[in-house]
């Protein structure tokens, strides 16, 4: 499975962005998929995940202002982020885990920069 993240770019504080992660194979039966982020010089942070049962979990870094979703027909997962702040500046990485025991497969990331 190959993952392609997109949708990053420059946003102003208080603005919104929607990130996409498109896979090369069907995501209908993917056990879980989600996002992490990594800012320059910092550790990777958990952002959000979505299970095949529809459960969503958000990291404290985006809780209350982000929504993770997917479109099975487009093999694409989305992350909508609102109320962006400069501290949200990071490379956002998407991943999928086909089964509970499978290794995570990662996309290349998309850069989000929040600045006025």
C-alpha cells in the first residue's frame, strides 16, 4: 500500500486546512488509519486516528478543533483542522494499519505552516 498525503500549505492563525491521504488500495477493511505530526526539532505527536468501526480518537494537540474522516470510494482519509495556531506548524504524516498486528505504513507527509 502506498500513501500520498496532500493539502498542506500556508495558513493564517485562526484559519483552517483539510489534509488528505490517498492510498493505492482499498481502505474499506483497513483496521485503523490516522495522522501524526512532527515539528522541526521536536518529537512526533499523535494527532488523530479512525478505526474501521468508525471510532475516532484525537490527540490533545488538536482535540475539539479537528475532524478525521474517510471516503471509501476515493480511498482517501481526511483531517480537517480549524482554529490553526503557529504551534500547529509541522509535517503531518498519515499512516494505515491493515490489521491489529500489522506494521504501520506511512506516507511522505505534508507540511503545514501557520503564520501571519
